[in-house]
């Protein structure tokens, strides 16, 4: 492989050349030891494919191996989307946002009115039940005082008859 056809960057070329020399010397020594050990009847294992060592991915901008191209993308392509918008797009987005906010405000207003109606109905029910409770308390209080008077009057009659009989 000649240096002109090598696609590695110039800074990594010495490292790649050293690793190639080391791998060639290892493969030649491995081949001689394998030929010494084989007896002809045992199948040989294929040699692993040559793999270059990983190199730096940082390449100088002025490197001849770097290709910079100006590509043209469609309007709908994600790579063309930009935070910069023209006034028509901004106005359209503003109108959409305003409509969404108005719809949300209507929805919240209607739910608030429903809550107010519910609170008023619960309040009127509470007032009604509180009035009934007061009525029942006064009724029970009158019944208790009446029953105490009846019991006291009955006890006085029983004591009077019992004391006369003795």
C-alpha cells in the first residue's frame, strides 16, 4: 500500500505504519510456527482479517482527505428547521397560541361556573339541613322536658299513695 493511496490523515500515518510492520512480523512468525507444527492431516485455522488500530477522529479542516460539501435540503427536512422565523410564521404561531389560550380560558370559565353552581347548591342544602337540625333539637328538647315533668309528676303521685298506706 503506497502513501498516496492511504486514506489515513498525515498525523496518524507513522502510527499506522508501525502497527502494519508489527502485524506483518507477527503474521510471518505465526506462519512459520504453524507450518512446523502441522502434520498435513490437521486442517489449519484461517488467519484473522487484518484490522487497523483505531486512530484519532480529529482531522484538520485543511486536510486533503476531508470533503466539505454544501448540500441543499428540502423545506420539510429537519436539518433546515431553524429557530429563526419570518414575520408571517411568527404571526401565524401567535394566532394559533391566542386561539388555544382563548379556548382554554373558555373551558376554565365553564368549569368555574359549574363549580360555583355546585357550591351554591351544596350551601343551600347545608342551610336546609341546618334548619331541620335546629328544629329537631328543639323538638327533642321539648320532649325531654315534657317527659321529665311527667316522670316527676308520676313519682310524686306514687310516693303520696305509698306513704298513706303505711
